[in-house]
């Protein structure tokens, strides 16, 4: 699974807006006939920011709300928020699995450890390196990186190539 965007910060409208703007540049422009499919937890900020960014007629958005009692999952509620996603498709398993791998690889994200990040800037830097590693260096399926599977590159990158890469701009 390609890791397109992230934002470090508290869950607010502004941080959600920053995340969605970063995500927006990574995807094909949604249309009325090719709607953006998004499924999330009950984060209400998405209900405000997604239509503001993409337009309500270009989104199929559903939420999976986990109802817990004493830390134990009792049931899951699926809600259609915008558009017409299939109720059975509303799921957050892939994102939750990715987040679990993410926390396992980056101790800065795990509270109550020596590696817990106290600096937002350093956390952002570490996540940026992890994002590059995950998308371009790490072979997942059929010895391909997520970027290779998405057609964004034709070979696995090595850290040496990345660290010595020079960005050139074309005018």
C-alpha cells in the first residue's frame, strides 16, 4: 500500500486541512464520474474539509465508528457521510494495519518509551524518511516497492541513490 501523505499535529480542522492538501497533490483529480473513495474513523473534521477541498459531488465518504466499553470493542457502525459508497466497502483495516506497522517501525510514535518524540520537527523528519523508505526502498509484493506498483518508478531505490540524488527543476 502506497503511503501518500501525512501531517504531524493534533486532530483539528487546520491539521486535517494540511493533511488533505498534501494528499490532494498525490492523487488523480476526482470527478463526478470518477469519485474519490475515502473511509475513515469518526473524525468529524473530514466531514468539513473533504467537501471544502474536493466538492461534495466528487466524494464517496463513509465512516467506521468503533463502539467500545471499558476498552473492549462492542460493535462497529458503518455510516455513509457523502455520496454513495457501498456500505460493505466501508472499512479501515488497511489503514489500521499500516498504522500498526508504522508504530512498530518508528518508536517515536509509541508513548512511554525512551524513543518517544518530544520534538514535532524531529518527528516530522523521521516520518518523512520512513515515508520514502516505505514507498521507494522497501520491497513488499513480488519484490516491488509501493511506488513501483503505482508506476512511479521502475526499480527499488537504495539509500545511497536517495542521499546523493540531486533535484533538478525544469522551467
